[in-house]
C-alpha cells in the first residue's frame, strides 16, 4: 500500500512554544514571540535545509498550527513537510474523531495534506490506531507515527497498521541527556533494528539544558516550564558547563552539544526553535563530533544531577 518511504531529516523543528505567540496562547513557555521573529527563524531554517516542522493540535489549542501555517505561506507546499498529531485525550464523540481532528489541523495549517501524522499519546491503542488507515488511503496523510507509546504499544500499533498494509513509520518520545527512558526500555534498539526513525523531543529540556538559564536568570516567571525546571537549575550546572566546554572546543555552544548528543545516539532531535539564532545552532550541531568519552562523561553528569524531567503527560516506559 505504501508509495514512498518517509524521508528523515537530521533534525526537525518543534513549534510547541509557537502556541504562546500573539495575544492568546497558553503561556506554557512564557515566550514572547512575534510573527516577524518567527518568519525570520523560518527563513533561516529553510535556507539551511531544515524543512520538517512538528506541531500538534493541542499546542496552544490550535494556535501553534495557525501561526505555523501563516509563517509557512511564504514557501511552496512541496518545499517543507508538516508533522502534526491527533490527540485521543481531547477526542469528542462523533463518527470519526480522528478524521474530524485532522480536518481541524488541515484548516489551521492551511493545507490539504499532512506529511507525518501522529497519535499523540497511547490512550486505547486498539481503538484509535485503525482510524489512521482511511486517512492514509485517502492521501490526506502521507505517513504515520506514534508518540509517547511504550514498546508493546508501538508493536501493537504496528501490527494493527500492518494488517492493512501500512506500518508505524516513526516513533516520537521524550529523549534527552536527562531523560533516557526510551533507551533503557529498548525502544531505541527496536527502532534501529526495524529501520524506524526515532524522533527525540525535548533534547534541550525546554531551555534548561541550554546553559542560558540559572538560579540567577531563571525561566520566565509564571510559565509552566519555570515551575518544572527552575528548582533544578542549580543541579544542572555541572552538566551545562560540560556541554559548554565541549562546545567551545568545536566552535559551538551548549545547546548545540545537547542536540549533537541526541544525533550521536541515532535519533532525530526535534528542537523547539523560537529565535533566528537557534537555527545557527542546529547547523553547528550537525557537524559536531562527540567521542565515546564525551558521551559517557555527559551521561554520568546527567545521572549525577539526579532530576526527573518526565512530563505530566508521559507514562513510565
Ligand atoms: N509528542 C509530544 O508529546 C511532545 C512533547 C513535547 C515536545 N514535543 C515536540 O518537540 C519539540 C521540542 O520540545 P520543546 O519545544 O518543548 O523543548 P526543547 O526543544 O527542549 O526546548 C525549546 C526551548 O529551548 C530554547 N532553545 C531552542 N533552541 C535553542 C538554541 N539553539 N539555543 C538556545 N536556546 C534554545 C528556547 O527557549 P527560549 O525561548 O527561552 O530561548 C525553546 O523554547 C516541541 O516544540 C514539539 O514540537 C512533542
């Protein structure tokens, strides 16, 4: 049934924080983003060849998709790829909540197809996975993946899709130096063995691993990410200092090294860019070489920080 394979980039662009932009938004990041700033970031990304944009209907409850759709109007639709998600947790009763939610995403994004459509979380895999099949057949969705699923849920979704001639083409989970549950649970190995791209989200832990934020310069007051991370920043200093020192030796910065670490582990990081200069970091990350000693030292410092960054929406893997 499948016509072409999913083309996996070295890095994808995340836009959860874009749901904060403008007058509304959910204030999760406390970011102050402008249309002009995001257009500049997008122009830089496209010039550098980063063209896979990840969003979700629930990011700012449609706001991230709408802002992204507006920004991407300046490019030909064939020049970028859109990744967005069906969320079982907000599904209402209708004949087909998945098709309905896809329709909303298409309208928000101003397009008639999604390159990569995800089930955002594993609430009732046997119930929701089959709904992807008619969407794939119709061409409104080109490829499908599952997010926040554990190994047995990934296998079950793959089996359900397999019976119709399709498959799980990508997995998207939280994976960072501070949060390696997908590796520990064997999901990275499974994906590698099956040839399934693993997309790592929150490799920068929403800014906490960039070295920009510290107890003296915390994440924006009143934001959800501040509540989660501000109390950990002191414990993260040894790790972010090490990221910075490895970066210094290669003309790069701490967040570039955190991103390069995820690439070195065989994943495709989805990085939440909010400023044009973040795109320069992605280009640098792609050319950083990390030795096995670097990786071991970073992981040891991450373990020593002894923090738990599991998102409230995530399950144990
Ligand atoms: N499937 C899921 O359940 C799920 C869950 C979470 C995320 N995601 C996806 O993964 C993406 C990434 O996660 P995220 O956005 O939550 O967090 P993230 O990528 O870990 O961190 C993003 C934050 O880091 C800062 N930043 C980004 N690039 C930087 C750079 N080069 N240098 C310095 N700072 C940089 C920005 O903060 P400032 O604005 O403060 O500078 C930005 O808001 C999301 O946007 C979303 O697409 C998926």
